[in-house]
C-alpha cells in the first residue's frame, strides 16, 4: 500500500521522517466544539502555557492528578472557559492563536515514531473526523499541527518492537509484513468488517473474578456527569445487551456538536460500514495499543468494540438519527472509551486464543 511521505529528512529525524499519512484519511475542522469539553482532559499544558493563560483568567487552568500536570479547566457546563456561545475558540484568532495551547492546536492529529518513519494519526472522538465533507489529509496539511511552539515536530511516543502475543515480540518491519498488512488487506476486502478479524467479540478474560458483568456494572454505575461518564454508560449498556441485559435511559450531552456537523452536511458522505472500516484501520495504524496489549489481543478487543459500536448505532437510529450520524456518535463513544483507564486494562486481559 502506498503512503504519503515528506522529503527532507535529517539524521536527527530518522524516527519521524518521512512522515506518513494512511491513505484514505479525511479530516477538516468544522468547529463542532466537542474536543473543547469534558470528554477528556485538555492538556497537558506546559508551565509557560499555564502561566500565560492564568494571566488572562485565573479559573482556566487546573492541576490534574490523573496526568500529573496542568490542564484546561472546564466551566460548570463541562466546556472550556474559552469556548464561546458560538462554539468557537476565543483563543484561536487573537494574536494569531499565540495563546492557544499546543494540545488544542494539535488535536485530533498525532504522531508515532517508528523505524520506518513517523505515522500521522487521527482520533475519531471528533465528529469533524468522521462526518461531513472532508478533504483528504496530507502530510503538508498535517505538519503545522505537529509542530510545537519551537517549530519542532513532536511525537506522542515511539515503537521499535511490536508484541504479536504476550510472549512474542517482533521487529516493526516484521510486524508490518506478517501481521498488519495482511489484516488491512483482509479488512478492505471483507464485505463486513467483522469478518476480517476471524474471532468473536467478548471473548474470555484472564484474572480471578474478572467478568463482563462486573466490567459493565463498573461502567454503568460510575459516578459523575461529564460527557465521558455518559459515554461509559452507553458502552456498559452495550456489554450488558450482548449478555442479555437491558439498557437504561441515557442522555447524549455531546449531541449538539454532531448537530452542527450534520447541519453542514445535508447528504451523508459515507455509510456506517465505510465509517467502521476507516475507524478500525486507524485503531491499528496508530500503534497506541502496543503499550498495553498484543496484536492478538487487539484483534479480539477491536471486534468487541465494533460490536459495541453497532449496538449503539442501532440504539440511536431508533431515535430517528440519520445512519451516518448514529454511526459517528457510536464511533465517538468506542474510540473515546477504547483508550481510557477503564478499557486498557480490559484489553490487556483478553485471552489470545
């Protein structure tokens, strides 16, 4: 498969150059505003960024024990203090965006360093990534978001070896040849993305007393009122549904962001199947999973999250949502939860065979 590249690499850049964007990735910020809310911690902020922002408003920065660093504070409605009534960032335009934190400037684009260069990644928790008229993302288009305030391209992390199983790591090149490429080809050829996995969702888990019911209960009964908390409840409901349970009535505090993108796109730009395939490819491409599970476990947990997404999509379509809109919200939920403190330990517990 051909990849987009950027020329001009230096010896110091061998881990991030050439930059590569996975073919088919489409993204354009449409001002949905969801990324500026309590779906996640907005940061980490540098000490210099935190100091500058506090000069503007003392309320807007707080310390997070979870990431052991400074983050943007949320107002009582779970929105960034700089997110205006028009759902636009008050820091984006003034002074050429000089006060806008690097974390905000970059999202939802990221970068992973590999022996074969830098992989540009995108997160699907943003409706601007999954819905609407979006141009193809290019290296040239992504690079400005990847540069830190000093102008250097900054990576999220790097990958040298890849765990195919808990007990067997291989070189990155061997992983691409023997595991990733065959899987991506199977995914593109499969009429149903689930067929590419050749494993069933919700497999066995390791650990004494670890059950899907206990995991679901922990998600559904979580205390809290953030958008991320509500997304966890949707996810927990889906786990219970797979095992014969029933879902409660749920709020969708993120709906306004998806409304704004849908209003700009009166005609669907993709089918749910196409959207799921795109999301799965990115989930494999970004390599974040290498820090907490093997490729064998990834296949099992991804097919499980696919089942969860489809269940949530069906649930939302009963509320008369458009098919692509329902799928986009479902992908938002499973992408958000899939890299959370709730889910990563679960992925690590999937039995590989």
